C-alpha cells in the first residue's frame, strides 16, 4: 500500500536550507575556531581545549532538557518551529562574539570572554535550534520515504555549505586584511546568511496537527505528563537511541579531527590553499551520494545494510588515505578521501529517518511519543563529539609543543602529531562506526513489534 505523502518539493527544499544556518555555525567553528584562537589571538591550544571540554558539561545537561521542552510545547507554530526560529538569533550573536575576542584585553579576560560565549552558543541557543530542526523530520511527515528524502536534502545543503565555508574562509580573511578584524567581518557575513536561511526554513514548513501525529489517543495524557527524569529514562531504555548516540559521537569526532586539516595543510603539506581541494573531495562525493540514497534504500529494502556496508567501504578508503599520505601522493589522498565520503553518505542521508524509527520503537514499547527528546541525540552527539574532538585536538597539539602566533614552521613533534590526528584517528573512528551500525537494525525490531501487536 502506497504511503500518504505530506510534503511538496518546496517544503523539502525549504527544510534542507535550514542546514545552511546550522553549518554556518558548525562548520565555521569546527574548521576555524582553533586556528583563529591560536594563530590570530595567540591563545594556548591546551587551555582552549580544556575550556571546550568543560563547556561540554553544560552541553550534556542542556540537550535532554531542550528536547523535553520541545515535546511539551504547544503553540500555533507547533512544537519545534518556535524553538528553531527564535534561538537562532542568539546563535548569531554568540557566533560573532567568539570570533570577535578583543585583542587589547589580557589573556585571562580573553579566555573568559571566549568561554562565556562558547557555552552560551553550544549549550543554549545552538542546542535549542538544532534539536528542533532535527525533530521536524518526525513532526511534518509520517511517510518514511519523505523522512529519508528530508534527511538527504538536509545534508546536501549541509555539505554544500561546509564545502563553501572551508574553501572560501581563508580567502575572505585575507581579503579583509588577515587580522582579528577580518575574522569579525567574515563571522558577521556568515551570521547574516544563517539568520536568513534559518528563517526561510522555518516558514517553509508546517507541523502536522497533534491528532495526526498522535493517532492512538488512549495514551495522550501519559505522553504529555512525563518529567525530564522520566524522558531520560525512556531514552536510556531504548538501545537504539544509545547506538545512535554512539554513532553521532564517533562521526562528529571524525569530523573534528578532519577539521585539523587547517593545520595539516598549513604545516605538514605547506599549502593552506589545499584546504579547498580536500574540502571538495570530502563533500562533493557526499552530496552526489545523498541524492542517490532514497533510490538505494528502496532497492535494498531498508536502511540497515546500506549504512553498515557504506561505512565498511569508508573505513577501507581511510586506511588507503594513510598509505597515500606516507607515499607523499596528494592526488591519491584526494581520491581515497572522496571514496570514503561516498561510503559515508547513506548514513548521513537516512540518519534522521533512523532516529524517527527509534522514536517509533519507544512508542511501540512504552506508548509514549517523545520525538523532541529522542532527537536530543543529534545535538548531544554533535556538540559533545565535535566539541570534545576539538578540545582533544587542542590538548594533543599543546602536548606536541605547538607554537602559537602563526609561525611559519612547527616542530617535528607537531608534524608527527598532525599525521596521527588527521590520518590515523579518522580511520579508527570509521571502523568503530561500522561496528555499531551492524547492531542498529531498528527497522527489523519495529516490524517484529508491529507483528506482535497484530496477533
């Protein structure tokens, strides 16, 4: 039986454009915050890493909190859209602030200024916006195919934005004078783009009425009256949530360490302009693959096999990136980087649909619908994985003897550490994700539960 369709093409494109806003924040921070802080402001990479790690404590608390608030929200705009729209204004202010550290201040004041706005950005405004954006997948359509299409389009926009940011940021900074003021100008440009794209995304969608999203009304009262503690308990009891959270953490660690490419290109390969070429190799195959994901899922009859097989291919390709790097063959590094990215694209395209299925699993096993709380794994994984990866990067660079201030040459110990961080760790993370994906067959679990209920 053909599933009912809920969305027009412009709704899907509008939804996808929301990840322009998300990556204006995420990609800019992931790939450029450390090199801005160390080479432009002159802060110590180890101290910055420690501040980022401490900030993750606040992030971990805020994710389930905002997810629970979204579940309990009732407005004319729906549950998630208000939380997506208004907090992004705060995202813009805080993103500008972390790239506008006053250069005339002392180091303690600079560290404090950075920490305050970094925590506000990650634990507050970005959390609310990102969880709401992800939860919309389950709130605007019940059609599984449309959920996959939304996820694919979302990440097409995400990786396109990330590619552009990685390719043009250094050039923009140099255009504006390659100073602290130049970074502020670039941040302001990205903030304006983010606010516009986020607003367009919110206005392009409409959430389904509650009676359509909650078809079994005998459970309505219990669904609306659970506490934050109960919501957290429901998440912990869902093994698929824990697996998805693990996958998110590892994929964001992968992204954080490939983000060390700004240092790797500058100091190991000796040409920071290579950043754009490697960003293209990372993201263009992903974009192409994402467009194929809905077709491949339909052909294979589900997401499970496609996801873990794709990551197995990515793991092999990342190992070959290591081989090519030690041979000094940059073209082969680019080719295997592209193959790895292509292998990762199925999971990127259907992960929101997998989370929606995990939310369905909680509903089928407990009778409670907690879509917003369930989607807290997206923000929790993104921030803890990405933030912790950036923090560990800072610690490792400091331990290796990194010299702040934008020097032309780094010690040999730093170059060796950059090889470990940019080459070896991403391959290890790919292998671990592959293992977790072999356990993540939520589609089969839901089918069995439905079959039991029909008896």
